[in-house]
């Protein structure tokens, strides 16, 4: 576990350094908006999704610099989704990672703008990718993940069904929200490494299984969602099966995939 923490911290520092370079400084006008953007993106996230992007690229023969823009874009759209999810018309959460949510700290209007700005800037970051060959594919996959057939659609179903959720509703919501971004995070890394469709499919499945397990683990922490509907023990068993399936997808890569295997184990071992 100590080796994993060292590994996560090293990659988190790399990603945070690049995000700090990309985002406007808090001293630049409009200062209040830039403070809100930075407050949200540097609020203590684990950076699992961008790490998956970088590791998937490395696993397929690419370099960190090939995937760093895509990795940062993934974290920016993830943060955008958290800001908007916390808003009163959505999930109405006052706290995020133990701190006041963006809208509680900066007001609802600025929170909306901060999310919008991070989403928009994410695609600007992709436009600056060093290898122009893959920009179209990366933009296409990320935009599909965010749209009505992805995270936006999953959130809509969450809003409409939350008072009468059934198992198929939960499956749809998880597939199109948490699992969708994990899946795309892995796929983007493979695209950046130019490793072909078969490996894209393999690591996309890894990401989908891992993202689903991640959300179910969150449900056990909150005693909500899957854990509430299906029971705590059934949910924990499903998490274990999903992690096994995720790691099975890495079999063809041998020891080179040990970092991603450790990330999969982290989903079960983490406290939150």
C-alpha cells in the first residue's frame, strides 16, 4: 500500500503541476472566477482518472507527454461535473471532499461559470496536443462521454428516477456517469499511444469495470444507491467480481500492467 501511495502521489504531483500551468492564475481577471476554478480543481482529488489515462498510454508503448493533455482534460471535465452535480437543482451537496462545495464558497452563479469554463478549457487543452493525428478521435470520444448519451443523460435519469430507483435504473446511471468517464479515461490513453482498436476495447472494458466498482464502493460508504437497494453484502460481492474482471482484462500485458492492477485494488482498499 505504501508503494501505491508513493506512486499515486508522484503522478498527482505531475498532473497538478500541469493543471497549475494550464489554468489562469487566481490573480488574473476575472479573479473571483479563476479562484473558483482553482479552488475546485485543487481541492484534494485523487486524480485516478488522469492517472488511468497516463498509465493506459504507457502500457501501450506511449510516453507520458503523449497523454498529459488528455489526462488534464479528463480531470477538468471531471471537476466540471462535480461542481454542477453539487448545485441545488442537482444533488444539492454543501460539501465536497470535506470542504464547502464551489457554490457554497463562491455562490451559485460563479460555480456554474467555473464549471462551464473548465469544460470549455478542457477542449482547448486537447486542441494543443503535441500529436495532431489523434485530436479528432480524442475530442470525439470525450464529447460523446459528456453528452446526452453519456454523463448528461445519466444525470438526467438520476434526477428523474431517484425517488423510485430500480436496479436497471441504477445500472444505467452508473454506466453513463462514473463508469463512462473511467472507460473513456483508459481509452484516451490508448488512442494517444496509437495502439489500435483491440487494445482500446480491452482497456475500455477495464475502465468500465473499474469505474462501476468505484461507484459501488462509494455507495457502500454512503449506504445509498446500490448498497441501499441490493444490500451491503451483495454490493461488496459485486465490487469484488468487478475488480476481478477489470484485472482479467490486463492479463495480456503481463507485469507491465501492475500499476493498473494496483489501482484496481485501491478501489477496494480505499477509505473513501
